[in-house]
C-alpha cells in the first residue's frame, strides 16, 4: 500500500497540511451553507486553487526568472569581467574598506561576494528550472493534491478519529496525544511557516521600496532563511542595508535598517516564542534540531513533520512513564 502511495507522497502530505490548517474555515463554511458538506468542500478546494495555488505559481514563475537573471548576470560578469555599474561601485567600496586593515587586505572580497551570489542563484535557478521542466509531473501532483484535499475536507474528521482509535492507549492518553499533535501542528504552521512567509514578503517589499534589484528573489530567500533560529531574515535584509550604505545612499540605508528592525525582525522575536512556546511546548533548541532533522529526512515538509514526530515521541514517553514507571 505504501509503495502505491509513495509517488504521490508530497502531494498527499501537502493536502493533509492544507486540510488541517484550513479546517476551522471549512467548519464555519459548513454552518453558513446549512450543513452542505460536499458544497463546502468544493468551495474550499476552489478557494485553494484561486487564492493559494494560482498566486503561488505566479510568484514561482517570477522567482525563477529573477534567480536565472541573477545567475546569468554573475556568470556573464565573471566571463567578461564587466558588471552593472552599481555592482562595480559597491564591490570596489567594500574592497577599499577591507584594504584598510592589514589582516583583511588579502581577502578576495569581490570573489567571495560573486561566488556566494553565484551559488545561491544557481542553486535556486537549477531547482526551479527542474520543476518547470517537469510540468507534467507537477500537473499530476497538483491534481492528486486537489482531489485528496476535497475528500479530506469532506471526510477528514472521520479519518482522524479512525487513526486515534487505532492507538493502543487509554482514552485519556489518546486525547492527550491528539491534543499535543494538533497544538504542535498549528504552532509550527503559525509560528514557523506563517511568520517566515510574512518576513519574506516584508523583506521583498523593503527591497522594492528602497530600490534594490530582484526583490522577489531576495524576499523568497529571506522566507527560507527565516526558518533559521539564528540570524533569520536579517541575513538577507541587513546586507541590503550595507549595500545601500556602501553605495552612498545613506538615508535609504537608514530607512531600510528601520524597516528591517521594526517590521521584519522585531515582530518575529515577539510572535514566534508566543505562538510556538505556548502551544507546542517544545524547547527552542529541540524545535530547531527537529526542524533540521525533518529537513534532512523528509525534505521541505520535514519542517513540519520533524516537530510533530518529536512531539509524539515525548507524548509516548510520558505515557510510558505514567503507565509503568509511576506504578
């Protein structure tokens, strides 16, 4: 059975994630349409297509184009030793400032900067290009995901109860496990994914507002690095501040610094501990390790699966302690 479902694992997992995250809205919609569950499931699936998949595919196309543009610009510059004037001025100013310090004078600043940008942009361009080439596979996965999503909206609660009933625990412990898994899921969705997405959007908007190139590319990169517990989105927007300052746009660099601190980083530092800590009740370090382990084991969806696996493990350990060690 698992071998049959394996080719569609990512599509089914995405459908499960969306159905759980959107279930509260689906429940309200069922009440609004007087209990017509099939109609509600259809409306919710249609909304996912129009409000999530459509914009995501559009953003995906823009991001791919910008990633390829950055990569080609760097490669062309390396081959012809000619870069855009803004790039050349900024790199020359950074190099001259490094040259003032004897122990840093031997650092190839230009090479390091271009190599870093080249690695980032080429990696993203390669990944996005591969996905775009496999349009047939992508279309099949989207179709499977949407069909699964419809039935998960319609029958998701019964599937969930069947899964909980299969656990070999007492009713009290089954309820505890179910609550912990649900709380962890919602905490990771709201405290990790949602905040990272908002930070990426705000970072990209900041790049656009203050005249920096390829804002969609940098905003998407910020959303990815926002998952890191150290640095986060500041690893993307702060170099943008430095770029503006070195370029000579002092006022814009100050405004961008204010934007990054107040609208990107500060809300993250306040909201994330509240959303994750209160609901998931996982120590920050353990949460970080579970996310990295999940990424390594399951890919991008491991960001969600890792914390859930750790939560279930801690719940099972607690049940074992209650049943056997305390008696």
